[in-house]
């Protein structure tokens, strides 16, 4: 099965073979079926709204929760279908309109239901705690516990209704950024090493950064960031609007800072966030040692930002076709057992995956679905080794959802992002070690060790740098500092210099990189990549040794039934302990030493 032509031309959506697209039939057989469910929303909302002013008993609360669950499940299906269709072709007007309609309806229904939490909290705390023991409310126990915990931050019914109604307006910055980046922004071709033009998109950008021709890498870097730079004032406005909305909501809900507001639902102390940044600063000398090794291995007088992705062992950078990637992932995940393997085979056989880049398709990769759908994967596969790792990563998310949905009721199946990144990173690490064992030749081993070092670079060092920038963005806004394009560029360049060190000659265009990072719109999301990577290292080591399988799968099946730090601790890793971070950075040092030795042996 061919996945991509070698010239990296991007096909139109209709040119992609059906077998390489996701099958959304389990959600809705057609857009008309979606419309029929959309038309039912008022009918489904009516039993919820009818309970207003009547939450006076266990039975009444149970009726409300049942009606709310029925409404939520249909809303989730509608939204999932709409956003998946949108992302497969972001430029299609019908897809844009469908997603906009469900977003608007979501906001309207949220405003209509904003009375629920204030009305529940109008009851004495002792009464609500008594409800927690009622059999009729067993499936809602965690919901009610979180309502109690949120009490200091819940406003009056009128205020909650106002905030809920403003949700779409407050997310306008993120929505505008998404359309600019995925639908409107286009880049000119760049010259290939043979003089032939190469297509440059967000999807092909990484491929060009892996080119052995430095001129191609530099052209891709300058052209892509230069394209974003032409919109830097607009993008500074969309980012500032998003940060302002985070700060506004935090203050409205009586949180001291936007950071504490964002961490509250997961019950993650700010000390964990700040501790990650501090521990990463302490580990920067080892990171700089890796960067210098990269410079020397590439034979460069000066290392630049566009030299950070090219493989150090280019002879091993062979294409990895889809069939090979599937085979590797299935084999690597065997330590996780038969049920996990069944889920992987379903993902491949039941068309959960949209494999290829196409014109208008959203860049990057993700896993997404709902309680009543398969956990779909969006990829932009280019037959690179990195794409095999991306497949393993996103399947980690999807299998997490699949296991949680099978084990948990609707209200506790959805897990927080904090936990999601553990499942995805464990799969990547299992694949790395499977490949290290599969092929023993020295060059390929060095290639994989380089990939593991690059995973540290991208998932811990780089994401922590993003987390520090995001923390500072909100601090600047809270202090009244205008977030202009010039200011953001200056601050980002300086932060990049601190992380990558004086030994890296950073191209001035890196000051524009903040323009193209969608995660800055996600309200303190990126730090979870780094903490999860550290936890995943421990879990993967145990799984490879045949230990802790039940505890790890128990963590996945638990979904959102516990606070994430407690769930991870119950499985044997306590991320509140700084020793976990130190252990992770020590492993980076050990892998780096092994890479240095492998490269020296290969050269000698």
C-alpha cells in the first residue's frame, strides 16, 4: 500500500485512497444523520432545564444527572463528527459551518444549564455529602465531589450564565489562529538540493528539516517562519486575546493567577509546574553537551536551529512505509497484553486512522473521539521513522480512550490530558527499545539512540521552554504588559538563547517561532508533555522487564475516576516527588553517553 509519492506533492482530499482515510460511519452515516441529531438537542435539553428549582432530593438529582448525561453524549457525538470533518479539510465551507454551528449550540446550552452548579451548591455541604452515599448517584459521585471542591470558585447563577454565554467570544482568538494557520496561510516552494522546487507546508516542514542538504533546511526554516512573520502583528493579537481570556476567567473565578486556575481542576500544585522548570534549568548543561555532540557529528562550525532535526546517522534514515510502521507498533506493544493488542488491530482494521496529508487538512497529529465513537487518529504520515513514532504516540492516546470507555461509565471515562501524555509516551519508548533489540547493527543503534535523545529534547527540554514562555505570557498580562509582536519576539529569542545555550548560533528568525505554536492557546497544556515523559520512562522500564503491567493498564482503565497525580501514584509513580524528574534527567545523561560511544565506534 503506497502512502506518499516521493516528491512530497500534497494530494487533494478526494485523491487520497479511501483505505487511508478514517471511517466516520460509526458516528454518523451521513451529514443528514448529523443534522437529525442536531435537531434533537432542544428535545434532549428539555428534561435538564425542567429540573431547575427542583433539586430537592436524591431522586431529583439522579433524574437531572441522567438527563444531563443523555444530552452530553449526543453533544459529544455531534462535536466529534463536526471537528473531524472540519480537520480533514479546513478550507471546505460546509465543514467550517458545521463546526461553527455545534460550537455555538454548545455555548447556548452551557448558558442555559449554568444554573445547575449554583443550585446544587445552595444545599448545605453536609446534605451534598450525604447524597454521595446514595446508590442512585453512584455514577455521579465524582461529579458531586468536584462540585464541592469548586465551591469557592463558583459564581451566582446569573454570573455563571453570563460566563457560559461568553465562551465562544472568549475562544475567538484560538479559532482565528486555527483558520489562519491551517486554512489561509500558504508558503512558497523552496529550492531543493538539485534546484527543483519543493512544496513547503506545515506537514512537509519537518521532512525538509531532516534533509541532509543544509541549504534545504535553512530555506525551509526561513521561509516558514518568514511566512508566519508576515502575520506577526495579527498573531500577536490572537495570542494576546487568548491570554487575556485566561486571565479574565481566572480573576472572575477568584483564582490568584491564571496558572493556578488552569492547574486547579487536575489538583496539580503550582510547585509541580515551577519545579519542572527549575529541574530542567539544572539539567541544561547535559542538553548543551548533546547539542555540541550534534554539531560535531554533523561536521559544522556552528549549529543553528535548523540543524536540530537532521539525523546524525543519515544512512539509517530509510523510509518507513505504513505497513512497516504498523508491524513495529504491534510488536513493540506486546508487553501490554492481549486486550491491548486487540485494540491495536481494531485501529488498523476498522479505519480509525486518517493517514495522509492532503490540501486543507489540519497539520500535525492527534487522537480524538467520544464515549460513543472509536478513538480516531489524525496523522500526516510521510514514511519517516518519526512518523512511526507518531503513530505509536497517537495510538497510546486512542488505546487509553478505548480501555477507559470500556471500563468506566460516561462521567468518569474521560481522562485529563495530564494522564493522556503518559500513555502516548510509554508507547513511543516501547517502540524505541523494540527497535534497539530488533536490529543490532551499530549505525542503526546510534540512529535510535539519537532519536531517543531527540525525544528528550522535544518532549522535555523544548516543551518545558514552551511552558516557561506560557507562564511568562500570563504573568506579563497580569502585570499589564502589552503583548506586542516586538515584545514577544524579543522575549522568545532570549528564552530560546537560555535553553539552547551560547554554543548554538540561533538564526534571528527563531524569534518568530511563538507565532506557529498552537499549544500556547491551550491554557497551560505543554508542561504535561514533560511531566508525563518522566513518568512514562519509569512505566516503560517496568513493562519491558515484565513488571507492573496490571498496575499500568489499571491506570489507563481508570480514565478520569481519580485526580491525575493520585492515579499515577496509585500505579507506582509519584510526580510530586522531585526524584522522578532527577531520575529522568539522569537517564538522558546515560542515553547521551551511550550515543557518544556509538557514534565514536561507528566513526572509528
